[in-house]
C-alpha cells in the first residue's frame, strides 16, 4: 500500500507521482493499493525563520493573532484554541515530541511551559489530548481531496482524527461507498467511540504519538 499524505500533497502535486506509480505497475505486471490520508481538523504552529530551541521549564506564549512575536513565542492558526483549553491542560506538539502545559490564558495567547527540551521548526502539528475541539472532522479541504480520490481511483481513504461513526458515514456518503475507509484514532473522543468506529469502518489505525 502506498500512502499519499494530503496534509502536504494536493491534486496538482500528486499527478507526477501517480504517473510514476502507474508506470512501475505496468513494468512489474502488478498493482499497488493507494491510500489517501486526508488532513482533518489540523491545528498548526506558524512559520519560523529558523529552528528554535526550547528548554524544559521555559515559558512562552502561543499567540492566536498574527503580530510580531517576542522571544520564543509561537503563532497558532486556530484562534478557538483559547476557548478549548484551561490552565493545567497538556498541549502536545509534533506528535508528542514536545509536550507543554497551559499555565495562563489571555485574550490573545496561551502561556505554555515546556515539559521537555525540543527544537521547533515551522508549521508543526498541535494536539490537545483528551479535549473536544470545536472543529469539524471533515473539512472543506478534505471534501475537495475526497472528490479527487474518486477521480484518481484511490483504494483507501484514511480519516484523520476520526471521532465517531458519524465521521465514517459522512465520508461514505461523499464516496458513494466506492472507497474503503480507514479510521485514524488520534484523540480521546476516538477512543471513547472506538467500538462504533470499528463497526463503521473497514480498518482502524491508531496514531500513538498524538494520544
């Protein structure tokens, strides 16, 4: 199975790669299964000019408004994060490689304390383990990518941050049940609804780093 990560890929960027795959299939007389991994409700840090080191115990602001950042402050592309966390919650960055804890919440920022050393680069994924996030599981971008998956004849779609059987059903409706669906369990809500997700999906994948 070959995976196309549509957090980074687009229908334009994947065309050449698919052409190469189909050439190889003809040469070997076989067929690869193709999986599209849709992005889902992604929360990311902003762009950095250079890698930025953080030390355990260091405090910094996660800003939700775009302005000139001070010291080692970071930008977050989801303003609603302020309404979804409370003091003492864990904010996990880059699939658990950088754990932080919320120490203060302001009108434009969350003050975080680093729980381990880490060197930050641009646009890293942010996860809020155990918390409900007020974002749809299937985004407008995902719907466009799913339409392309049908056009390009992908065999599987992996549903990132799947939270319930309803998420599976939404994608089944979008694909007219023509593509097999893999539920990616990446948060507490997915674990809480695991039985119904297993029943509704064709496969289940557990992303341990985000849990």
